[in-house]
């Protein structure tokens, strides 16, 4: 019986990104399999957030290309959903849980078109899957950190995405909320969804993700998480990051942008 190669939902070929004159990503070549959970790892300024935004087309590539399946990401945006870092969200904004999740349906609407019965059904299913039905009319400011993260994941689910790009989704969450989120993401992957998350905590990544991508502007390692997080790879990534920040001759390889 022939052995078929895995389908790669995301492909990076010689991807380089500049922030002005600063090198943010350099010559990235990697494949992310469909239905996998991948942790983006590396020191601050390594390019983790930049990589996520490049997938969305928010950063112009200095060279190379990023493909979603067989099409460029900006041709397939309905399949992609993005969860930003928590500090970039105004949690005091007066909006209910349901209204946030309904935002996931807006990209599919025509100008001035209202949500249809089908849209409301998608919203209801997303709320139910994330365990938020009883909180639907509550203001997001009244929720715990873990509940707030689930609201924005429900919005992504209502959008109809199957590729989820998460920027530091565990930041600011307590241990129980982290465990609940890990369980949720593992369940998504079991159902064929693809999760790519920037993760700061190496131990959490080792326990909760099947694959890893270790960055320090350039690609250090990619593959099964245990192989990526070898002592040699970790030392190489974080030692180079320290020397680049401490040596003024290498300032062109660092950035003040979030990782």
C-alpha cells in the first residue's frame, strides 16, 4: 500500500519580513500539516507574532511566499481566524458575549445585510461548543480571563474557520484556565482543525502541542515538539537572542515590535 505524504495546510518558502530596516523574519522555510497543533516558540523579538500576521497578509513580504493549501492566504481569508494578544483588546468596551461572537459572521455579509437565521444558528452552535450559552447576554468585562478567551475563540468558530492563529493565548490566564484552553485546542485538532499558536511557556508547549517551530528571526528548528525543544535547540535560540540584544553590532537583527 502506498504511503501518502501529509497534506500541508500552510507552506512557507524563503519568507523574509522587514520592519523598516529591521529584519523581523529571515528566509523561513517550513510546512504546517493540516489538522495539527503547532507552537511558535522563541525569545522576545524572535518573530512569532510577525509570522502570524504575515500569514494574514498584514505584513508585506520582502521575499518568498506563504501559501494556504494551494492558494495564497489573502484569497482564502474565511478559512483563517486570528486571536490577538489579550493586551490589545479593550475588555471594558460595553458589548455582550453574543455580540462579540456575532462579529464572526460579519465577513460573510454583504453591505447593510443583516444576520440571517443561518448566521444566528452558527453563532448559537459556537456559543454551545465553547460552553458560553448561559453567558451570552453578559458583558465581556464581567467574565474571567479564561471565559474571555473562549468568547473570542467562539467568534473564530462562528466565522467558519478551520485554521486558527492564536497570539499568546495563554498569557494572563491562571492554571485552571490554561488547562481548559489546552483541552479545548486538543479537541479541535482531533476534529481536523489546525491550530498555530505563539507560546511563551516552553513547558506548556511541550505538554499541549504536537509540533513546534522554534524561531530567532531565522528558523532554528521545526518538527515534533520533543525534537524541537531539545536542549541544544533551546540553547541555540535563546543564546543567540541574548547575544544579539547585547551586541550593538547586531541591532539590525532585533526589533522593538512584539514577537
